[in-house]
C-alpha cells in the first residue's frame, strides 16, 4: 500500500509499504480521509520518539473483520489501545494503560496510509448523514468535549480559550454548548469570525485582563501558554491544559499556589458525544479546512499544516 512513513528523522511518501496485518480483535479499515493535527507536527519534531506511519484522525470503512457485521461500515476509531490487564485497565482507565499503544503516536501505525488496523472495541459507526469531511473531525472534537467531563461549567461562568487554532476552535464551540460566556483569545480573528455567529466573543490574547476568567483552557501549543493562562484565571479558578509540546520552558507555579488555581490535564474524549454534536450541527467544522491533498502529496500537506495561521489540512486517501 502507499502511505507516509517517518523513520525518526524524515517523513516520506512510499508506494510499497506492507499492508497492516491485523492482530486478534482488530479490524482493517480502508482510510477515506485523514486529518493532520498539532500532535502529528510535534511527532515530526521529536515528540514521543515515534517511528512508523503517523496519523490518528481518520474516517474510513471496514474491509476485514472477524465480526462480519462491521464489514462495509463507515467508521471512526478511538486511538488508545490498552493492554486490558494492568492496574489502570483494571480500574477502567484504559486510556492511561501502563503499556498503552496509541494509533499513529506510540507503538502502532496510524492512518496516513491506505489502510490502518484498529481494535474493534475502538470503532464507532458514522451516521450516514455526516459526510466524511465532518466525520474526520470526530477525534479532535471528542478531545474538546473531554473538558466537559472533567470540569463542571455553568451558564453564569466566563470561560476563555487561549490559543484558537485547529483544536482551540473546536474547544471553543464545545464549551459554548454549556451556555457559558465564552471568549476565544486569538491573534487571527478573521480566521475564526464564524465563531461570533455562535455568540462567542473574539479577543486578542494580550487584551484579556488578569484574573478575569473562571476557567481558562490552554490550547496554544506553546511551552509558555500555561504562564499566560495562570495570569488570566481568577483565584480558585481552573486551568485546563490541552497543549502537548516537545519543547520545555521555565515555569513559575507560584501564581497557581497563591491564587489556589486548579490545573487539570486533558487529553482524549467521548466519541459518541462528538458524533452527536456533528449530527445535531452543534459545532461547525468545515470552515476549519484549509487544504485537501492526495496522499502522495502528504509531505507537501504536512508542510502546509505547519505554516502559521493554517487550520486543518486533510489527506484524501480513498475516493
């Protein structure tokens, strides 16, 4: 099959990659579309020491499965693969498995190829009325809705989303479903003007007042994002961290101690809620698409995705 392969130094399009051999409990998915996200770009900068086929945002259809009911179904897939036996799996926390593999990120090839192997238990069928160009956003949108599982947000609260890029734009819309007053802190208001139609305020990051928000979601992808988030969170407020970077920066946590600010890490989220939001048009995702490239132009697509201000770039794998 053809796909993109990263050897730890460079990524290249190859036409002769071996087709995945699915393990016990896995299905084989023919990939339709795959999305490029910030984590993919961080991997190419050294994050997670990954080697293989990257890519974890995808939609496709099942071509091989032990359970024939899955054959032909259009699906998306959760990305964490737990061992099922470690202490965290036994606690019902497979996304924190001590031996977990992560599709396209850790010890398991991903979706920047014609086929990807996915555990059957990770699959979610896509409703027929959700087109591929929306369904491919299921995974990052689920990560956005994870925040609502971790933090109780009331309509009376003021919430800021710091860093309104690919993921931040989805986070902003997910948080807005609570009825809270939401502020999108961005230097590129023209890029996300459609958010204003949903009642979301657009504000420059340096215009936000200190201690102004009950909750701040940090999605800058920058090592110094937490420092700014702590500045604009009120005492006894909450900062939710969504950024993962390969770089480190000096960090002063004194404001978190003095102001008794709660800091919560947030990662993967509920696929069912994500698909419900897409189905009910609670969120708008297609305005985020900045490019659609054939798989053989994947390196070009990654370079496009890395440009400042670019939102979502998609790889067209199967027509």
